[in-house]
C-alpha cells in the first residue's frame, strides 16, 4: 500500500510537470506570435485606412480646386471681353450670364460690375442690388489690391451665405471689379459629395477656422478651432485623430486648396473607419480563446494519457519480469527434471538387464523343476515391462526438457500430439479430464520447429485442463487435411469447459490478457501460441460458447513434395 501511494504521488508530480511544460511551450510562442502579428496587422491596417482616406480626400480637394479654377477662368475671360466691349454694361452682363447658366447650370447666381468707389454700377441677377455700395466690404478692399480674389462665405446684403469671385478690370482708364456670385447650394453639395463609411462628412474651413459650407450639427466648434493649425504648404493631406468632449474619437483628413486659403476637412468616426478591423480583432480574439481552450484541454488530458501509458507499461513490465522469473523457474525445473530422468534411467536400465539375466538363468535345467517357475517368469516379465515404461517416460521427459531451440525439422504432427498427450495425461487424470484423440493417418510432414509445435499444443492442452479443473470434462484433439485451407493440416482442440464470454474472444490473443486469478496466469500463453503459429506460416482461430465449451483450430501449411521425399528416403533406408 505504501508503494502504491508513492507511485501515485510520483504520477501526480509527473503529470503536473508535463502540464506546466505543455502550457509554457504552447502559450509562450503562441501568445508572442499572436501579439506580433496582431501589432503588425494593426499598424498595416491603420496605414492602409489612412492612405485610402488621404487619397479620396486629395482627389476630392482636386475636384474642388478644379471647380474654383474653372469658375475663376470663366470670370477672367469675361473681364478680358469686358475691357474690349462696345455693348452697354447691363446688356453685356445679361448676355454672358445667360451663356454661363447654359454652360454651367447651378454654378453662377448673379454677375455685376463695381467701380473703384465700391458702387455697383451694373448688375444682372435675381436680386435688386443695382447701386449697392461695397466700399466698406472686406471682399471689395481685398479685390482692389489683387488681380483676382475669391472671398470667404458671408451673408452680405442678400442675407444668406454666399461667396464671390472678383477680377480686376480696366474700364475708361479706371479700375473696376467684375464680380460673380457662386451658387452656394450647388457648391455645398459638391463639397459634401464624398461618402466614406456611414459617418463620413466633409466641409471647408477658411484661415480663421470658420466653416465655409453648410454647418452640420455634428461639427464640434472646439475641434474646428484646433484644425486651423493643420496646414500643409506642399498640398498634402494631413491625417489626425481628435476626441470631442463627449469622449468620441474621430479621424480627420485635412487638405489645402490651391487658389484660396481654404482647407477641405473630412471627418469620420474612428469606430466606423476601423469597423472591418474591429471584426478582424474579434475573430482573432475568438481564435485565440479557442486556441487557449484547446491548449488547456490538451495540457490537462495529455498528461493523464501519458501517465496512463507509463503505468500500463510498468504493469506490463512487471508482468514480463514475473514471466521471466517463471520462465527461469521452468528452465531450472526442466534442467532438474532432465537430471533426475537421467539418474533414474541408469538404475532402471540395470534393473531391466538384471531381470533379463535372471530370465536367462531360469532356462537352466536345474531351475526348470522349480515349482514357482511360472510365477518367476510372470514377475520378470512385469519387471521388464514396467522398466521399459519407466524408460519411455524418462525418454519423453528428457526430449521435452532439451528441446528449447527453434531448429526447423520435418515433423509428423500426429506423433508430436501423441507425445504431448502422453506428457499431460497424468495431470488431466488428476483434474478429472479425459483426453481423446482422433488423428487422421498418413498426414503430410510439415517443416517447422518441433519444440514450438509442442509448446503450442502444451499451452492449449494445459489451458483446457485448467478451465475444467473444478467440474471435469473431456478434451478432444483431432487432426485432418483441412478443407477450408488448401494444403494445410488442421488441428482441432475442443473442450467441454465453461466457455469464453463473447466480449473476451477478441482479446484472448492480446499479451497479458487473462481471466485467471492473480498469480495463476500471466496472460502470455495464448499470445505466444498466436505468435508461434504465425511464425509457422499458419493461423489460429477460436470459437466458444458459454456453458458449452471452446474450440481452437490451428492451420499449418505443408508441401506435397516434402512428404514424398521423406517417404522415399525412408524406403531407401529400409532397403
């Protein structure tokens, strides 16, 4: 019990060490690799998203730049025509506004001429703005200082947001301003016409951080003020991440226009921008969890399996050691039996010789008249018969004890079976088991190891006797030319024992499988028989029925020419 407890503690410690080893070896590279891959993927995906947004915003900025450059070009062309115009200013403006509206629908709202004093001297459009005074307007003062000017968005006299394109023109020797108002609704739609994700919006900021398009309620003023500093003289898109007071994170892309001090701003919710990445993260996390579960499961099941294998191997090793000890004992007993048989053989031979000598003496004339002559002869004959019987028994015992090698010889199966039956007859009689034989004559010789065939037969006969030791019974051994297997000798060993349960039939040839009590069997006998028959090139089968008995069938191959050669040699020897 103490040894069992020590072994159990050893197995528990071994299992714990294997488990720790599996967890360390599995989790360290697994976690490290996953972390590195996750970091690299996060970095690469972030760069990819930013590059994608940057490219889209850059293209959108170029579209806005192209629009403004085109409209500025239109007005500069009109300014050139105006300087060489002979029509009245009102007629010139009306004709060209109609042409602009036809060529560029929803682009221009009105057009006018402002003199150097800021007075609008000619106007064409939907508003009543003739003679409007722009002398103090910021856009007018800036326009008079430059060849052309694009204003910020302002309400002005008309009372709603708009911006203008102004080009300086020389009329009657004085500077004038050709002024055109851009359709704000159309321009605003063009700016907002960028769709990235579900939350992406775009707007324009001037140099003061003022929104120049339609104000969206989602735009946070505090963040807008901080975006003014993000200006890039190389007209590249700048990517920045900002968080509003509510804790929401946004991704901003800022790009500067060429012809005006405006910046195009694109904003998108970070969760929306990285939604696909979040899904990949969740999938990776799920796979990581599944992987961890698998590793933990293996870490807790594999050690138990390994310990079970080790325990089983140790049990088999112990059984094998016991078998080796038993084999050693049997070998010692065999040697002892051979020695005893040899020692008995000598006095028995002397007894037989002396009996023969006495029988010869009784032939003397003087002894022929003895009244007990017949009784003397009967006694001498009995001594001679029993002496020969002792000699035959010791001869068989010596033959079996010395046949420990596996030398291949030409074997007559019936003779080998008779020898084993004779050797086990006394044990069978002691266990109330009768052994009967039904041996077909003139069976072919087989080229096998005689000792191996004897071992197979002895194991099967002993097993049958052991099975019937409590109740007694009969054991029948039969040989014949097999009808099921061509060119095979079939040996049937059938007993009337208790039989083998069906669930054990498939396992009886497995090493160490036994149904005998502890200490009475090693479970190696039938497995050895199976291996030896396989070595002979044959096969062994078993059928059994509980309460009826068990039958073993052995098939051993033979060669027709082998038997003919042996018979020929035997005839030659006789002649």
